[in-house]
C-alpha cells in the first residue's frame, strides 16, 4: 500500500479547482435566472391585454395592448349558470386598440361540462370560475405564441364592478 502525500502545490491546485467549479456553478445559476427574466419580459411585451366594459348590453371588449389577440372566446357565469357567446359575436382576431361589441342577450345557457367538452384545455379556468361566489364575465384569447390567457371581471347581478384579473390559463394549474 502506497502512502501518498500531497505537495503544497498540489493542494493549492485542488483548492483553486474547487473554487473554479463553485464559481462556474454560481455563474450558471445566475445566467439561468437572467434568461428566465428575459423570457418573462418578452412574453409581457407580446402579450395582448383585453379590457372590457360589461355594463348594460352591448358589452365592449377593447384590445388595450400593441399586440393582436387571437381566437377570442367569451363566456359568463351569472347566478351559477354559465352562458356562452355566439362564436360569430366575438371573433377570431382583435388588432391592437380595436374594439368589438356584442349583445349579452345573444349568450346561450350552457353547462360547465359542455364548455369543457368543447375546449378541454380551459378546464382549469372553468373550475376556477365555478368556485367563485360572484358572477363572472370571462374573455379567453391567445397571444402570438398560442398561449391562452383570460381576462375576467366579477360582480353581482348584471353589474360587473368588482376586481378584474388577467393571467395565463396555464398558471391556474
């Protein structure tokens, strides 16, 4: 069996190697954080934002961003009953700063399970809205990358005057 002793030079070399590995690891983590932050900033700059006035009919939806909103879909929940807007009343794309109007009396009663059957990828949103104790007016749309977002406003009766929120549907999981 060989008794190996390390010289001072070998020990210093190993210490610097370990320090180098630690610095490389730290640098990798910091670069990852910067990349994630940059991705978030890019997604926020290309994300459409739809605002709406859900007062007496017709409802007004306005694209308040500088980006196109695609595949727009609207439903509401009033007194625990879901209503679906006619596909022709909302639209497939809304350009920046454009506005569309539609009459809520054209919305048809629908069950939450039927909404999920038609659009299975929004199940988390339908479940989320179902749990809310207030009425909800919801607009679903996509950004240029195909990510689904929703903007909703809440209230009681026919008045939608409570808080609103906008987020990606995938964040509801």
